[in-house]
């Protein structure tokens, strides 16, 4: 049993008793799923050993994307898939952060605000990329990932964008590279993004809940050149399928207190934070996303529906700029290891699925 699951089993019923009448359904489901994960409540799969015929029952996991028990395998598979899509060009990592004055509105209106965060970032990037001072085409492509937490579980919504350094030309299918140290200037990008986000909040009828100071201050967008992109993908893979806090950061959970490690980025050192169990669960649940909301999105020529395949774009880059196709290091594929018998070490094969039945 993981530490987070144990915390939810220990304190979740009290949290539901206190706040259940005004909690979103998706939060209640997260508590229930994490509590019951691998308990048999989602059924049990029976496997049999090829060699010694030992029958091995394995309780099914909940599959909830906010459950720490269920996510690590997904992270490894996602990273492998994205590595195989890397293009033979330089990359950038952009981070777009919403100012603190907006966060209470975003937290209370997540579906509308998160959708606006994605769409406004995309429109802003396309507009600036079309400027000939940068690339000269709006046909860019990139991967965008939503994160909502900081180190101590505070609400901190921001987007990470992994962007190939260039675009497909508007007139024909040619590759227009950006500078290796610059995709677009972040100051005008922040101004454009702020204006578009304000329009989106007006359209969603949320503008009156946001202090005027939010629109008067400078917004921050960070851009870093990251070489061929592998390290950025590895960085993101640690967060995409991870919940707001990992089990190995939790030091203890007793006396109604949860103590965990967090990184103080100002002093660049690890510290310990102690929260009341109810506050810990509240902070955890504020990062539970709306049902069916996609926190990982591909845009432009990296969208699965793009008429240009990844292979075709690689060919265009190689053809126009005489780039060697094997510029990017080969990413070895990981062999999928099957389940092994705990008795003799041989492989297991599927035997049967047994659904859960409530007693009585």
C-alpha cells in the first residue's frame, strides 16, 4: 500500500463527512478510487504459471489518473512514444504561468480557465511566429502539458510547451528554422497572451471576479533552448503521469498530521512541511482535473490529425537543410516484460477475470 493511499484510507472518510455535501463529484471519485485501488474492489485477474501451474491472483488497479499506484507504467510508455517522434532539429521549452491574482478564479472554474490557457497560448504563439523577424510562418507544432501544482501542493497553474525550432512555410512545404537561441521574444508573447486571456475571461463571464491589477502587471513567460529535446521530454514525463505529490516525499502521517518534503527554490534546499490531514487532502484534491479534460495536447504539425506525418516533416527538414537523418540518437525500445511467477520465475499467462461482488 502506498503512503498516499494509506492517508486517504485513514482520513478520507472524515474529509467526506466534513465536506462531502459540497465537493465536486470528481473529487469524491478520486478519494474512493485511491482508497480502493488494488483492494479487489475493481475485480481480480487470475494468472497461471506456464511451468509450475501456480495460480497467481492480482487485484486490479483503479485506473484513476490521479492515483499514484496506477501512473508509473503510463509515464514510461509515454516517454518512449514521444522520443520516437523527435524531429532532427533544435528544441525550446516554454513555460507560461498565470499570475497569482487569477488563481482563485481559475481554481473555481477549471474547465473554462484551463481550456482558455491552452487556446490563448496557441493563438499567441501562432501570431508571433508568423512575424518574419522570428520564423515567418504560423504553421508551428508543439506539445503542451498542463501542470497545476508547486512543491508544497499550492495551486500554481502553468503550461509547459516543448517546441521544435521552426515551422512549415505558408506557401509550400518547406522548413523555416528559428534561431537556435530564440523561438520568439517572450515579452511581446506575454502581452499578446495576456490580452487574449482577458478576452477569454470576458467571454466566460469571469472577468468581474479578477482584480484589475492582474491586467496591469507584467506576465511572465520563460523560454529556454534545450538542444535536441530529449531532456525536456524526460523532465515532463516525470510529471505528466504523476500526481501532485509522490509517495517518496511523504515522511509520516500520524496524529492527524502529514509531513512531507518540498523544494525551497529560493534557498535551493529541501525542507519539511507539516499539514493537518484535512488540509493535505484539500490541497491534493485541488489538482484533480475535470472529467475527461486533456492535460496533454499536440498542436499544429504534431497533432495526430495533421496532414503531414512526422516522417514527412523529418524528410522536409533533412531535404531543405541537408541535415543527416540520423542526427538524433536512436532511442532503444523497451521490451515489454510479462508477469513472472513468484514461485519459479517463469512467465504467467492470463487465466480469468473475477469481478468484485459486494458481500451480502
